């Protein structure tokens, strides 16, 4: 846990995002007030979170979000999910929206299997869904491969927070293994050298209309 947190903090402290603009609030007036989690992929005390110094990127590290498929595995191991409830304290007169989502992790997978990661988040009554699918491009990729998938949202897809102070949003991530045969094996989870499984949400800021 501690090694994952240290890696995570070093990464997040240096993180910046191209969404930063003069219209965003003073970074000192914005903080990650709370993050709570639940689900089969994120038991209590297995998720760490931090917001970057410029307040344009939230990073979440999962210590135990692992999915398996193949012989002697149970249906409960083929898919797992994690729900995150995030509260951001901010000054009145500013709004934020999730502008991009990035998944980082590692996968070991046989030909005939695929990985699906589905991320859904809710801002008020508006929900946004992004899906990432990984399928081997060779006959067999039994070695462990690090993957990264980054997806940006169009302006039409972005849902904005309220203009008053503190606001919250909820995200739900589901990872699943799909296989064409009971003998096909694979897993998705921590990467080489204990690299944490990482979800990053980019934030875009704007001033509220007067």
C-alpha cells in the first residue's frame, strides 16, 4: 500500500494538464475535500487519491482492482467494479467539468480473450460513459503488457458542476474479461514492479456567467 501511495504522490505532484487557463480559480482555493469508495474492485482502504498542484487532474490508485478469467476461476472474478464519490471544495463563481479520462495498468491475456473497461460518471442528473477495449493483436501475448488509454470528451459530452461552492460527482468503473473458451486465461491488474493501476480524470474550469 505504502509503495503504491508514494509512486502515486510523486506522479500526481508533477502532473499538469492542458486545460489550465486564466479563467480557473486560484489553485489555493480548490481542494479535494473527500473521496469515498465501494465495490468488488475497491474494498475499504484500497484506493488512494490526490489532485494535482494546478487543480486540473485527479488521480486515483487502486491497490486491489484485479480481474481474472480462465480455468478454475469464478464468475465473480471475471468482472469487478469500483464506485468513487468525489467532493471538491471550490470558490463560488467557478465551475468544473471532467474533460478527459485516462486508464493505466497492465494486462496478461491469451488469444481469444479481451478486456473491457467501462467508466461512467455522474454530475448532477447528467451521466457520461466511456469504454476502452483491449484485444491481443498477436496469437498469444502471455507476457505482461502495460497499457494506457486516454480519451477526451467533446464540449457536448462535458457536464458542469454548480456555480456555488463545494460540489460532488460520482464515477463508476467496471473492468471485465471476456473469453471464447474455458481454457483461455488472462488477468488485468497491477503492472510490473508493483506499478499501481491508475485512473486519472482531467478537470476543465470556467467562470460562471454573471
